[in-house]
C-alpha cells in the first residue's frame, strides 16, 4: 500500500510538467464523522494532493490522492485509507468554487480491500493561492454501511 501511495505522488508530480495550464494543490482537513461511523470514530484528519488541468476559464478536471485517518473511540482502533479519485472543479466566482469527485478508497487496515469513494464540497478563496473549504466525503462499504464525514480544510495551489 505504501508503494501505491508513493507511486501516486510521483504520478502527480510528473503531470505537473506535462501541461503548463494546470496546477498542483495540497490541503489538510479536519473532519467530524457522521452517520453510522460517528458511533465508532470521534475525529478524522485528511491530507490531499492533487493536480487539476484547466478545461476552460471556470472549469478544471484532474486527479487527487492523499491519506485519511479516522480516530477510534470506545475500543475501536480507528481506520485509515488512501483515496484515489477523479475531480471536477467549477468556479462560481473569483472567490467561490464547487467541486465533486469519485474514485476508489484503498484500506490500510489488515484484511484491507477497498470501496467506492466520493466527495462533494466548496471553497472560499482567502488569497490567489489559498482557500478554505467545506466538504462531505464518503466511502461506501458493504451491507449498506458507509464511512462519512464533514470536513473543514485549508488548501494551497502551487
């Protein structure tokens, strides 16, 4: 799993030189688990790395990966995974953008596996290269169980 994570990071950096019209970005997010998983976890933290290509003045598409960890409670040890997803980002104005993404979450737990991953959110620009975002992210597990959280984060473009 660690090899896959590092290969994903290398791939993102490789894409940076391919298209001068794109941008690399990185972010850190704090999350509150909701739904069924809120009974097993108290807090989540996520780190995101991505690269977006300009499709038009207001629309970008790209790839994103990272690391997410849910801290457990009441005897549950927690849960961590690496999401790998496609991403669409639309600028509503100079300061406000919305985005959505879908992909696959790779479990880092023993017995691992993976499941469908998706996210939706928005961000407010605090300067030309930084923004504050709010997002909802979910990993759909088997038997109708999902791992959901609402995140508040900071993101920087390079």
